[in-house]
C-alpha cells in the first residue's frame, strides 16, 4: 500500500469519526432539551440528519478528494526519486538526479543521494583503474617468466625431477596469465574501453568449428560430443568475441563433466533470435548457486574447484560478450543430471530489442 493511499484512508477515517461524533453530540443535546417523541424532538432529529446527509457527507467526500489530490502532488517528487533510485547502478552513478530546487527536505535528500552516488562512482573508478593498471603491469613479468621457463625446459641437462618442477611452474604461470588477461578484458569492458568489430557472422559455421574443438577437448576424458540441429543463421557481431563466448561455454561443459559423459550442442532459430544451447551431463548446479554463476571469480562446484583448472572468469566474460551483442545468456540445471546454457543473439536485420 502506498503512502498516498494510506494517508487518504486515514483522512477518510478521521472525517467519518468527526461526522459521527458531531452527530452524536447533537443528538445528546437534542435529548437533553426536548423529550423523545415530541414534535420539537422529531424536527430537531430531521435537521441533524439533513445536515449529516447534505452537508457532512459531501464535505467529507470533497475533503477526501482534495486531500488525495494534494498528497499526490506533494508525493510526486518522492515517486520520481524512487524511480530514479531504482535504475541506479554502477554504470550510471555519474548521472545526477534532478533536484526540486525549492530547498525543502526532499531537495536536501536528493542532494545527499547525488553526493553519495558521486562518492561511489569515484570509488568504482579507482578500483577499475587499480585493477587495470595492476593487470597491465603484471603482463610483462609474467611473459618474461613464461619465456624463461620454456627456455629452461629445453635444457637437456635437467633431471626428470627438475623438468617436472619447471613444467608445473610453467602451467601455473600460464594459468596466472589467463587470469590477468581475463581480468584486463572485464575491467576494460567496465570502463567502455573495448571496441568490437561488428560484421556479419555465420553462426552455423562458427558452431561447426567449435564442435570440432569440443571433440578435441573431450577426447582425453572419453566424453562424447554431439551436434544436434544446426540451422544456417547469421548475426551481426564480432566474430572473435563470439568464438570466445562459445569456446568458454564448451570448455566449461567439458571440464565440469564426468568421465564418459556427454555434451550436446544445437543452433536453431527462435523467433527473431538465434538460439545456441549446450547441455552436459554431470553433477549439475544447485538452485541456490545458480544466481551467482556469472559473478567474477565465483566457482560454485566444491567437488571440482580443486581439480578443475579455471579462475571463475569464463562465464563473466561470456555474459559480457552476450550483452555487448544485445543478446542474453541463461543457465538451467537439474542437480545430479544435467546443465544447459542458452545463448540468444538477435539475427541479422532484426532489432536488438528482439
């Protein structure tokens, strides 16, 4: 119930009680002055009823209607402020909520909210700049360390133990490099520094390439990969980023699977969108975890977190790529059975809103 409705009901209740109280006091006065049943009593009773019916009730209705209108006008800035606050997020913190300009309490509240948004925007900006600069500075030493370790592995005088240690160190360095690359990409995307090269992308061809890659990735775990429907569909987009999106999903479908499991991919038209689905067998995702699977660095599968390579950025990158192409990505899962990821992208020539 809104404040306007609640105040209107309170006002109506107060007016009704007031009318009843006035009518009751008038009747008491009439009883005290004239005996019940006399002509003067009946005449006074008729006058009281006429006053209540023709004066009290219309006055109450007028007061309720006028009060409702006044409260609507008075609370309209509050409604506007509520709507503005509902749409406030980390992407539009720099936008100022328009002030009323009359210097009242509401105008002061808008000023405080704008100042708070400015402080939050400054904090987010500093975090993004730190992350971007730190990841950029880490790239060079990581590249040097990877190169030196690769050179070390080519040394034929190394013992088997030394070679294993150097190989393990190289794997961790490459993993750290992937984390830095993913973090750099997401940070640049947050700051609007990533430029996409849009062209016509034939998804059916891209899905065919990804299917071939999936078979190679799944071979070591004896996971079967199937390609179902594959319609000839074209979308406007960045081919490199779309390939990255699909490859991330395939990589997850293979990694978070069971030995001897299966992966099924399909591409088909749904309305004005191209719909790509990928389903894998496995433990599935618990319902309480699903809302967080796109969070950065979140890995919700404790059974695989220590044995499966990854850093928890793949789905975050996939979501950003889908959003950058005016599309969507969703995950549904049946714990203990299967998990399905669905990507929808607007077709060539269709409105992005589709």
